[in-house]
């Protein structure tokens, strides 16, 4: 289970139709304790945020509520990075982006968005890594994709999650909605896709087979970026190898960890 100090849940106003996510709090709307909406979550002295647990995840999968996650941990590290693609050209842009990841040996998996008109490309790390390094990897992959496919403006690329290098004061940072939401799943959305952009028939098998990225891979990327921007420096052949004589590099990460735990409880999916 990913470490998190609070679990944001989706809410919907029956009066205005507005919706959003807020941290689940044990004291929410408790008379004499909760002072919403006069007091913001970040300023509340009676915070009792509910952490993520197995029951919360099960309720998400079976449609009793919808949850998200704050990628940034308290020490400004993260377990994953996600690149968000939206708009009409998302499929073409994501295909090119994933091709770049594959060429560089960086494991990535694609999740179709809730609406079906976009995608998240997920990267999972074997241990928490500094958010600044994870985001640097994401920016490098976007830039590399654009340099390889000059005809693609990558207009569908929107942002990275985490969206910040550091935690905002009193806040949690931007959240991302978790995949495998019950209702969107019935339409083939909020699910992980294969190389043909078709849903994997067994989503848990897909997740269990994912390769997690070792921190050493991010360090290799940092050195690759450095040597590309400082061509007068000699590169380390043990970490980077020129491709076809061009100033590109193939990542050689350490042996990655393997995700092995499969959620097999009947009736979850």
C-alpha cells in the first residue's frame, strides 16, 4: 500500500452540481468540531484525516465512493509519476510518448481517462524518489518525444503528477484520481490499456506484472541530460550509450523490482 497521510474523496453538490475532491476527515460536519466552510482544511485545528486502507480501496472499486491520491509525500518524495494527456490528439501523442519510454528502457503503462478522451501514462518507482527527480524524468521524456517526432506538437500533453517539486505550505499538492473507478469501468474507461489501446482483460494481472523503476534509472537520466547539455564533457560509457552516432542515450537501469502482490478477492472487478 502506498504511504499516504490522507485520502481525498470525490464530492458532488446536489444544489449547484459542482464537484471536487476533499481529504476524508473523521470530524467532517461533526457539530462543535467541524467549522466548514468557514475554516479551510489547511487551517483547521481539528484535522483527523483518514488514511488509505484496504476497505477504502475496495469501496472505490465497487462504486461506493471515488477516491484520488496526493502523489507528494511529507518529505517531498513520490512513489509514482503520471503524465496527463487530453484533447483530440491524445492517442497519437501517447503512442509516441510510450515509444520513447520503450526505446529508453523506461517501464510505462497507459490508463484511459474517465471520459475516454484522454489518458494517464504511469511510472511506478521501487522506492520513493524526490519529486523533483521524477518530474525531471517526465520533462525529459516529453522533450525527447518531441525531438524524435517533429510533426507532433504534443498539444494533448497537459501536466505531470505530482505537479510540484515541493509541498505548498499547509497543503497537499495536486491530486490525481485513482484508476479502476466503478462506473467509468463499465464503459471501458479508467482502465489500463495494452499497446493497441485495448483494455487488458485481467487488470490485476497487468498491475502485478509491472516493472518498478529503480532510483538509479533517474540518476542515469540526470547524467544523460547533463552530457547532452554539456557536450564538451566526456560521458560515462557504463551509464549512457550513444544511439546511431546521435546525441541520444539508452538507459541501462539496475535490475528492477517486480510487483508481485495481486488483489484476488472475488467480486472486486
